[in-house]
C-alpha cells in the first residue's frame, strides 16, 4: 500500500495555534510571510495549512487576510459552514480587531479618529494606496499607549477594512509605522514593519460569550515597544 509522505510545515504552524474549537482556528501569523499566493510566487502561509486539519478531512481556509509583513491574529475557518459564518461576521463589521503599532513620531492627542478615504494610487499595483477624497471611506480610531525614544506605541482599531488602511492612515498623520518601506522611510536593511494584529473578538454564537484571542508580541517589535513603556508581562498572548 502506497504511503504518503507526511506534510511538511515550513512555518511550524501547529505551534502557532492560539485558539481552536470545532469551527475556528486562530493562529499567530509570522511577519514576512504572505498568507496566499501572489504574482511573485514563493512560499505562502497556506502551504502549511494541512497540518492544521486536526482530524478533519480538509485543511482550514482563510476567513480574512493580513499583509505579508503584519504579524499576529489570523482567523481560519475549519470547514465550509464555518467560513460562511466568518465571512458574514467580517463583512458586517461584527469582528472586533485591535492592532498595536509603533510609529515614528506620534499624534499630539492621546486618542482620536482618522477619517481619510483611500483609493488605489496605481491601477497596476492594486495594493498601493493613497488618501483620496474621492476614494472609499476609511475610518480608524487610535489610542496612545506609550511614548519614548521618538516613537509612539499605538492601539489602532480599523472601523473599515481597506487595503493597507492602518499604514496609510498613520503616514497621513505624519507618523509612519516603524519599518514601513512603502508608506514610511524604512530602508531595505532596516527594521521590519512594527504592526501587530494584537487581538480579535469573534461573536460566533448568540448563546455563548464571544471568543477573544490575543497574540504575543513578536521578537522584532519587543525592543521598540519596551522603549515606549510596554511592561514585560504584557508581551504574552491569550485566548478565552
């Protein structure tokens, strides 16, 4: 009888599971890896999803997307019914998403709302965005959690889901995210993008409390966050 070779997981995704039940997985996405195939090819996160079946016949699927260079909470549906439900929740804005970012400079106020419509800057590069009064509405709320060393540690909550919304909005206020080579001043040899999908809250059932998952701080963001006052105890992730 022919034996299939065991699936390999170049990203060790099984060790990155933050939450798992019969419908949903939330994994800690590593920075620097695209979630799905693009025109440039190369390894993608979906290549490793087979090890996340955990007894089910099919691999889980993406319920949403994160940028290649963003780390943190990535939600997967474990079967078709779960993906349909998650799709409705994300599309309706029922999923509460919170990001942490370290920005170069910071806003004068400790909290506020950024309302700046976004549009594609170049039709050939659909992901390349800019603020445009004729673009799609885009709203982000922010709260400063700490400051230090010319940096700010922000909690960002996108109220809309436009491509690169948080990166463009921060740059629009003159405080680009540290390590952003597209909308900031980062160099190829500089730090990685300091943007973390810190937490996600999923209201999957009317009869049970929402699922709340928090991702740990990635190694490449730890020093800058600590310079802005992040306590060591706050670096861990959790799920409930």
